[in-house]
C-alpha cells in the first residue's frame, strides 16, 4: 500500500467529489472523510438494481435505495445552489414524491407500515425492516442540516444489512436486530452529546438562520427546513403575512413579557440568564422572528431546539422540539415503541453515563439557560388511533427498564437544571384547519372563519390580568376554608369526586391555592393546589377531551387515596375483542405515560369563561389544547405536582400569602430518596363547565360553600365570569 501524505489524501477526496458532481460548498477539513464515505456508499447503492438478490426482498431494498438516491439528488441541488431557484410548485411536487408512501392514503401498503411488512416477511423480520426503512428516512433532515457524519452512518447501516441479504439469502431476524442495535450503540457518544447540547445552548443555527435571514414574504422558505410542509404550515405562514406588524408585535410581546414576568412573580433572577429554549411548529416564523428580537433586546439568545428524528434520540413518551406537524399520526403511533430494541440495560447504562459526561461538559452553559418557551398549535384533524399487533410494543420488562431510565435521567438532570432558578412560558395558536373541527357551533356558519377564531384567541391570550386576579382571589379565600372539595357531574357526566385539601396553619399568611395569571401559563385563568392524596377518592369522567394528539371519548378515571385505580374510554369499537385492551393501552401510553397508576398531582378550577364561550361559539371545544381547555372548568392532573423539583423554593400569591400546598405524600419522599418522589409527567384533564352539576367547598364542620352550580359560578362577586356564558344564549 502506498504511504500517501495527508494533503495527497485530501486532494484525492476532492477529485473524487468533483467527478461525481459540480460541488459549490467548501467542506471543512474534518468533513472530507465523511464526504468520501457518502460518495462510496452512494456508488454502491446505485448498483443495487443490477444485483441478483432474493426476489422476496428485492422490492423492499430497491424502494429504500431509490429513496436514498432521490434524497441524494436533493443534496446535490442544495450544495450547487439549484434548490434555491426551485419554484413553489416544484418544491411541492418534489416533497410529494419523497413523502408519498407516508401519506395516509398510501401508508397501509408501504414498507413503513409494520402490518403490511408482516404479510411478506413475518412479524419479527417485518417490523425490523419497517423500523430500518424509517431510520433510512432520517437522511433527509441530515442532508438539509449538513450532518455528513450522520448521513454516512445511515447509508453504511443500510448497506451492511443489504449485503447480509445479498449473500445469505435468508437472514435471521435476531441478526438484523443485532446490527441495528450495534449501530445505535456505536454512535451513542455523538447522539447523546448533540441531543443535550441542542436543548440548552445555540450550537446549531440551522433553524435560527431560516427564521431570521429568509425572505418570509416568499413562502418557499418553509421548504428549507426539510420537513413535510402541509397546507397547515403554508396557510399559517400566509395568514401571519396578512397581519399588521403591530398585531404581530402585540402577540410576541404577550409571550415574551409573560416569560419574563414569570421570573419576577416567582422571585427569580432572569438577569443571570443568557439563553432561552424555544419550541414551535413551522409556519409561525413571522411571529418567531419578533419573539427572538424581543428576547435579544433583553440580552437573551434563543436556542431553537429541534425535534429528534433518529431512533436513538426519540422517546416513547413524547418528542418535543421545533418541527412541522406529523405527516401521519398512525405512522407515528405504529413506530412509537420502536426503541424497544434499545431497551437493554447495557445500552441504557451507557446512555446515562454519556449524559452525565455531557451535562458536566456543558454545565456552565446549562446554568445560563432560563428555561423553555413553548408555542403550541391546535386544530389538527382528529386522529382515531389503531393499535397494530404487528407494531412493536413494550413488555412489562421493557416498561420497567424505561421507567427506571427516565427516573435516573431525571435525577441526573436535577443536578444541573435547577428548577428554582429557571422558569417557562407556554402559549397556543390555532391552525387554519381549525374550522374543519367545528361542530354544533352557536354562531352563523359564515362567522366560522380562521380570521375570526384567530382574533378571538389573541383576545383570550391577552385578557386583563388585574380583574382576573381579583376574582380568583375571591375563589381562593373560599377554597382555603375547605377540608375537602366535592365535584359532581350532571346529565350524563358521572364525575363524583372528593378532593382532600391541604390544611392551612395560618390563614393570615398562607394559602393552599395559587392565583395563576398570564405569566408562565398563557392564557390566564385558574387557581390550583396540590391535593392531599389520602382521602382523595371517587370518579372523574369527561365526555370528550383532546390530549396528546388524541381525542378521548367518555374518559373515566377512578381514584382511591389520590391514586389512579382504574380507567377506561370509548375510543374503540365495543364489538372489537381487543377494544378493552386497546382502551387501557391508549390511556396508559398517553395519559399515564407508561405507568399503571399515577397520583392526582393537581386540582384546579379554571376561570377563563371567555375561552369557553369562544370555543362553544365556533363549535371548536373538542379541538382545544389542554393549555386552554384547562381554564374552562375544574381540572385534575395525573403525575407530579406543579411544584415538581422546586418544592422548597417559596413562592407567594399577589396578596403576599405563602403558597403552602407544594408537596404531597409522594413528592415529600425526595427528602430521603429522590428516585421515589417523581414520575416526570403531569397530564391535565378538564371537566367543562356545562358538565358540572356542583362544585362545593366543605369545611371541617361539614358546612358547604357552593362555588359552581349547573355550569355557572354562584359565589358572590363572581357573576362577571358568567357574562360570557350567558351571552351564548
């Protein structure tokens, strides 16, 4: 072998690249080796159509190869500048070709559907090859982001498994799984560090550059993200372009002011912070640009945390970050538990170890991060989930490993992310498709427009804080006298709950409830507490609620001493033999986050009757995100309290009283063993006003103070809250 010098090797790589296509990018020196690996892999993949592979697998590997080569053409266009000159019609046509198999009308017969793959390759091999096909699709975000090392690794994984089938004909499923597992294990060092850095510090300006440097009047900018851009993202972007700059600024100010106010109200110092982590859905860039400018005026740099796309970075609970909407929710559900192949102790131990190194490496920057700022959207098309037997699922052993890992990573994070030093803010805006969600509207059909709904949500997100502060204080003054609160449903609602309330030691200085206004949790409108678990018993029922992308029907949850004991819903056909099991699985996956039981971590009363009235007016109540829905009636949270990890950091209501109900019987265990104190989840469930027969505070002598009756507030001086609801009639 010739002993070439380093410069000769570099020149050889450059020459090889130029022979493939005209390259207009000046690669970093460290990227040159990845370019060579990519070009070598692409060259081999181009030959697959001429190979004599087992006919059973030929179509599968050809489809993957064609996708890789089509993606490679995108890379060429990005690197030689041709991508920027494509018309909107060409961009749409290009993405339709790349994503056609994932669209709902085609998905059931695609290589990405485990049920379809099972028909040809059996369950074990079918679900593995379906998983592999999904991972191969990650080359798209890698190409747009210029992550050549990731790109090269995925191409080589595909070729390794393809070569196995080419020469062996039939391959044992376990052998495929071992190769995939080893691939993810070998690249853990990089993926863990990038994931942690990307959540807290601005180490990647990909999304930021698109938001701040694109011509937002040219809607083609959306296609630079590399996600599937639907009519919802395009419609959102066009609508924001139609708004005045004053209105955009008004919306942005409401959000950034709320974030900053959250620090002030909690007595935390934001002046020591340098970063804020933003998550949002593509299509709202004009608003994001103003939000970013607002933060930068205060000296805070934004971190645009991307939604994970690699299996090793994904969570079976929930993936968060900046992204487009999911292209197909059934596709997402079918692959929700693909990481079961990584649920091995050695893998999870290594991941924890590497996370420890990364947190230590970035600890000074993490300390400078003020917390997350979340912009949510709502109004997506309803999704009726189907649990496919062919898809991966967790066994009890896998669930135990997952919960143990989540608990360990939470304990690790608590060493570096101090909740008592950070805050957050969250707000939600409607999508154009919200008008399709309208059912039983109380207004004329011609009033149900995106503009009208959007304007009402702006109004709801910017309600007067002072008047609500006063009215909510009246609520708190009455609730603080309670030994327990009783909630009963009406009509078909079976709710019958007793919530045990923390006993205040000094009414002059303490309160059991927090007066929640428009700071961290926008819109305003609730008072909440951490219930005493013992003695919190009964049935929670809600006819319909939208949580985690799922529209739950007739949800019933039973409690004993504050813990969930049973649950059901009516989301599946009762004649389906697996209906009951599917109901349980849906609730466990979405609401209980993998647990069989959770405590009631919060009891609250929403006061935002303006939001309730608007939702009823337009017939969009079922489409409301829980962020808004929780303000439209009493609500109850499954999981940790609202003070998780900051119970010892004292906070006060606007009247100066200490908020005393910060712990429950589980969170207090942190003093002896933090691993037993938290579940790392908090899921709100709201019973709307019109399903409430009565809500009353009962004192230690059995005296009742009626607060809500037949859907209306009945306490003196709270009648103003009823005005919006009366106007509906």
